[in-house]
C-alpha cells in the first residue's frame, strides 16, 4: 500500500462518523461544479452514498455523465470516481447497511435503505482534487 493510499484511508477513517460530507459533481448540462451536502458511509477505503431519488437525482445524473467527483470531508478534499452499484450485489447491500445503521433512529430509514440507489466512490490517492477534464 502506498503512502498516498494510506493517507486517503486515514482521512476516511478519521471522518467516518461525521454527519455529512460535501459531494461535488460536474453539471451534465452546464459543465459547472454542483455541490451538495450528503449522508455517507465508509468501508474499506471507499465512500458509499444512497440516492433516495434514485436515477432522477441531479447528482446521480451528473455522475452518470461524468463519474469524476470531489468529496470534502473534515478539512480535506479528495478526488474520486463514482459508480452506481448494481442491484442485488453484496457491495450494494453493504452500502445500504452502512448508511441505514449510521443514521437510523428506530425503523425510520428501513424503506429508504431498501429503495435508494447505492453509489460507491473510490479515491485515487495520488490525484489532485481538480474536477477538470
């Protein structure tokens, strides 16, 4: 494992319990950065997100057009590549479990966790946080 990879994994682990992260995608029509605050989960050096609006969410439509994203978490910003997880996969189930477990209050998120679209972000440890293509 490279030092850069260790830094990214340390960053994710350090901020895994934070209430939210900031995700920036590139607008599919405008080409401009689109930044949102979002719930997240962390596992094995990856960040997981759930889209309650599924493919209709702007941020999901943006990453389908350009999967390069940046994530602000704590005091750092890192570049990553987002991908929608296939239905029924173990990784998709893991993403759902991570987020529901992190944010659950009773059974209030069970339906959301089941119906949402899971997304994974993998971070390139040695990339700059630029979204430029």
